C-alpha cells in the first residue's frame, strides 16, 4: 500500500470546534507531527489563560479558540511573544486558515528537531546560484528578472529561507525547521551579487550564504574582502570555496605526498585569509564542481570545516553526513516546473516497526479507512474538549502511533491538568516508548553489525519517530548507515544519461545524480550492455519500468 495513502487517510481526523456545538480535533490535513510530550503540571491556566476562559496553558501547549481574523502570526504574537514563530502553529495545525471558534493547539517550543515521523521524514533543499546579471549570459549566469521570479515562487509557496546556522543546527539534530525550508547559496563570489541578487533577496526577506574562492576575490568581477565584511555585517553568511577552485580529488598519477601538499594549500590557506579578513575561520566548504570522495573527507575535517557541500541534485534529511551535504544547481534555462522539482521537502516512507502485545514484530498498523473523529455533542465544555483528545489518544495508541498518542494526552492534560486517568495513561505511554526505543536501538545495532543496513536504518528511524531527541539513533544514522538504494540498469541501444533520468525520475536534470553515482561525464556515451547504477533519491518518486 502507498505510504502517502496511509498518511492521508489512516491518520487524518478533523472537525471544527464552535461555541454552539463541539466535536474537536486538529484541522484535517496530512497527519500532524507529534508535539511536546512532557506531562503538564497540575496547574490552572496562566498568562493568557488567566484572562480568557477559552485559553488553557501548560508547559508545552496553549489550547485556545480562534477568533475572527486569526492567523498563525497573530496567535504566535499573543501566545508565544513573537509573530515570527507563527510557523510553529502553521506546521503543527497543518493550515494557515482558522475558522471562528475552531480549536487551535499551539506548541510552546519545538517538538521534533530531526523531522522524523511514522510516515516519513523532512528534507531540506539547498539551491546553488552563481552569477546574477541584468540579462542571461550563459547557463550559470541568470537574468535578474528570472531570479526574481524564482524567489517570488518560493515566497508564494510559503518557503522559509534559512540561515546557514539554522541548517547546520538541523543537521546536528538540534534545531527544528519550518516544514517548507530552503537554503539559498551563491558560489564563487561575483560582485554582481551586491547589485542584482541582494536587493531581490531583501524584497522577499530572504537571507543567503556565499561560498567564495580566495584566488578570485578582488578581481574586476569579484567581491572584495571589504565587500564580504559588509555582507557579513548585513547578516549574510560567507564561507569558503577553496583557494583556486581546482578539483579537490586526487589526480591520476598524483602521489600521496603531493596530494596532501596541494590540499593543504587549497583548504588551509583560505582559513588563514578568513581569520585575517573576517576575524574567524570558515565553518563550511563548498567543494569546487561538487567533486569529492572518501579520500578527501579527512582533509576537510583536518582543516577545520564542520560541514561541506556537493552539487548532488537532491534534498537533505537532518541525518545527512555533514561533509556530504547535497545542493541543486539552478540554471538559466530552467522553467518554473524545472525549478519546482528541486524543492522536495518530505520523504514519504513508512518508518514504523510495529509490535504485538507481547513485544514481537508485526505488520505496521494502518489501512485506508480513516479513524473516526470524536463524536461529542451538545454545548461546548472544557470536559468535552479534553475528552476529544483523550479519545484520539486511545485510537492512535491502537494504531501503534505511540508518540502521537502521548501528545494527545499531553494536550488533554493542558485542558484538565488534574485528570488522573489521563495522567496515568500519559505515564504508561512514556514507559512503552522508552521500552520500545531501547529494543529498537538494540535490534538496529545487531542488524548493522551483520551488514543488514536497510533494516538497521528502519530501526533507527523508528526510534527517532518515537523519540526525536535520541542521540544514539540520530548519530548512528548519520555516521554509520551509509546504504544508498539503487537498481542496476542494463544499457540498451539509444539510452542516454538524460533518457534514464526521465525514465526513472521523470526529471532530465537528475541525470547529474546518475552520472555522479557512476563517475562518468554528463555527456558520456553509454554502451549497449553497460551496467549503470540508478540510485533512489529521497523525496523523488522512483519509477520502475
């Protein structure tokens, strides 16, 4: 069964809360993320709740009723003290539009820093630009009006342009990001960034990260160190792109000693310049041409870079290897449809490992039929509102959605803190989750030691879906699970890299991923009978002929 069917049908439950009649759940959308799960203390509503009868508050949640004209930003300003935190409410509720009288559950802090859920995991696309100019001047020199149109598209679709610091914190498993996040990067260090790109970024309230190679700086078409200091002061991140922009992989016939000396110049010298001119070293590195291999990685770490970026055309999970982060190059001849294909933000994937009552593995619960919504009737009351969340919790637990069930108990306890039955259920669920996570970690390690990487990955993902802050599961996925799923295609007469990308991904530009995986040039002719590895790309539907 399609995971997306389960995701949309088996977990979707919705109805509206009104003053006249009550039947409450969160807004009907895709299944909602599990929220904060610390059991609220037995406390009367405080803050806004002390003033409004229809506002309930705990350490983790605010539960309120939408008024006319409410938006995530106005709710965040009132209850979280910052309208910029509106994305927390939007992502939690799955909507930006609220009906008058509708229940709104507001998380008071981030609840899933790794973005892993029972139905899949979050991905973050990173876009690579080079030169922005008045008119198109080649594939990597994009006209300013085209760049403006792309940022307008991002803005209209609700994307948040990340800072490099926020993205790096996400890849450390310590920062939750908006569901629609994107990192905008600019390579090389063209001076036109100031004239053309910066004003457009400012118009949309977007930031950006620049990767510059030091030999280029100060030339006629390049930024200067003074320019970079100014950009840094304005909030743009400036990072390294090597010294000379030469391929950093070892050349054929290059000795190990010669290679080490060349890489020291390419990676250490920029750090000296960054320290001298910007007062700090470069934290990040963009590999020239996106080229890297396992021999290069230890040098990158040795010279102080904590994250490094390729140009592999795919989005990134939080547990991406920090020195192998993917980016998608943006070309001048891209259509709006081509551009949109680079904005993948979620991998639909069943990551649950379900268990029977005696703890044995079983088929993951689910099904196409939706769970029934609570059926409270009559006038609105605090008791009925809490009961609806307790009912949801019971049904989610039956489905094996333990973290989501725990969340619903926490919401019910926000509304009625002294509900002993809900308190006991909350505590019991916490115990089940702790026990299941311990078992999953043990099973995952055993599978990893046996080389069964795919099943090991499933165990660690499931552990994170239950406990998103579990460091063992996160760090094992990031550092030890390196499996790339692929099929082997036998080349037929007339096949090209582009035709294979169209065949398997429905996207000609993903040819770049096939070429990189197989280490051949984009325009290299393919021989009939040649074996080609075609990898699965997270978030991209994989078409099997």
